[in-house]
């Protein structure tokens, strides 16, 4: 057999990524809902549809500071007792003078009515007097107090917000599965909603494993590796909407690892470990968590998945509460890609978010790239919108293992299992990363 044929045969023994993801996500369920005060709801996902109990605006109101009037009075269509033609303030034009019969602020509550030829001075947000169908901005007047001279007549309805104009009673404000944003909090409050039913943010615990690991703040020495993964994955889990807790480093000690995981089940909805997922002599996580006891399989199943980088992944449950565990590789690039592919969708599912996967686009590839046969590769890339529409994607130097590339990327170029070469100019799939730049 040729080297290519050997690689293809080996790849055929791997679990397709789509099949593996489906099998994992089917075992997860969204967290039970709870009723939260509106001030605590931000960042959670709605567990049920939310409908407006009251309209917004709640009453007819002024949208600008000015003078609330009858449009027929300022358009010249009425000649009521308060109507007084005024000398023109604009060359070639004419102005209108109306009596100002009162002032209305946002706190005004007594109903008042307009009579022909009169108007009220109003602040933005003030209730409109009965009969008013236009608000003349102060800039279009002489800003009079007892009488006002209007130099420009707006169209009927200008400066007026009618009750329920934006959100009538019964409007569907948001569907279940929607993240509660600050703007959505404002919408809920404006329509009279003081609490909502949401899924709680998942509590995610991150554990880095390995005798070789040392904490940050120092350089690596031979036989030592600085623990980047637990810090990076804690940040990634928080970015995904979780309440993330970094436990730190756990040595390759069977009893220590079992005890740590058992302890963390008390405060976790999901545990993520990194390191030790392979089959080498130092890969203790796989040995410990997949070990059969009493004739039963271990709590975590490790699979060889058609994913590049990082084919070795683990998933299972631990503890009496059967808390889900995701086991990611120890190489930092593979750990971060594994998080995007497996752990992040798991967090979204637990949170009740829809959809659980990142958005993707089709993009014009700017550079020819090669990819391992039989593996679905996720490569750091920079995505940009084209002027005429669509997207372009530039693969970043170094491939998926470079942390600098991952830090710079705003997308992940996806090359399928059957793709060994993607030519410049071809159209490819790209996952869009939510990076604030």
C-alpha cells in the first residue's frame, strides 16, 4: 500500500465528526428553567416565549420637545378664535401664531383638551392633549410662552407617538431560546414585565491535567509546560455564556483526579478536562476515566474522531448526579479547536440556546491550502466581507496549531474529510467567531 492509501485506511477507522457530535449532544438536556427578576435575567436564555402584557408606548405622547397642536390650525385649514396670522419669518412664506394654554411635562397626568387656535408646550415623553395630532419642534418657532409663532408647519402626525404604535399588547417580544440582551431587558421593562423564565447559565468547571504542567508567570523548562489551557478554556467558556470556574492543575494521580472530579460535581453542570486523552504512556485521564470497574465500562468513553487537530476526545458523566464531562486534548491549539467543535455546543445546549452552533458562511478562498486526508480540519482564518457582497477568507500562517493564528482569527476555515487540497478561488465553509475587535 502507498502512504496515501495507508492514511485513507486509517482515516476510515475514525468516527465521522458529525456522527460523534450527534451522539454526544443527544445525551444532553437543557438545564431546568427558573423564574428570574428582570435585573438578573441578562445573559441567560429564555425558556419560554415572552408576550407583551401592555402596549408600548402606553399612551399617546410627544416624541420631541415642542408645541402640541391641531394640524389644521397650523396648516391654515382652521380659523378658530385663537388663530392669528403673523408676519412671515421666512422670505416668501408666512407664519402662524397660536395661544399657549399650558405646559405638559413627562409627569403630567391630568387629561387636557385642545381648543381651536390653541396649543400646549410639551416635553418629549409628555402625554398628548386630547385633539393634538402634531408636535411642532421648538426649533421651528419663536419659543413663545403665552403665544407662539410657528415658522414652519410639519406634516400631520409629526412628533407624535401613539399608544401601542411600536409594540401593541400581545406582541411576541422574544421566542424561547433567545439570549436576553440589554436591549431586550429594556423592551420587557417598557411593556410591564418584571420577571422572565430562563434557563440558568451553565456552571462549567475547567481542569488541566498532567505532571508536566506548571502555572503561569514563569517560563517553561525541560520537562515543564506552562498551563495555558485552563486559562484559555475558562475564558472560552465565559465567552460562550457559562459561569466558568478554573480549578487549575491536577497531577496524573488516579485518586487525586477521581476525588477532584467528584468534588466538582457539587458545583458543576459541565466539567471540561484537558490533557491525557491519547493512548500514550502518560495519558492518564483516558486510562483512569475509561477503566472498567466491576464489569462495567468506565464513566467516560474516549473516541478517535475524524477531526484535525485533536482526534482523541472523551465524553461521559461522573458522580451520582451524572454531571457531563468533556475531555479535550492537551495541545493548546487542539484544545481550543476541540472546545469550539464539542464543548461550546454542549454549553449552548445546556443553556437552552438556539442554535447551538456558530453561524457559518460560504467564502471565496484567497490562498491554496492542503488538508490531511480523511479528517475534517478547522483552520484559523481571517474573514472579510466583499464590496459586491459575499465573503473572502484568508488562511492564517501556521495552521491550526499556532496560538498566534488562533488569537488573530475571526473565523475557522472548515475543510471536509474528502478535501486534500482547496484551491485559491474556490468556495469554502467558514465558521464565524464572535470576536470583539
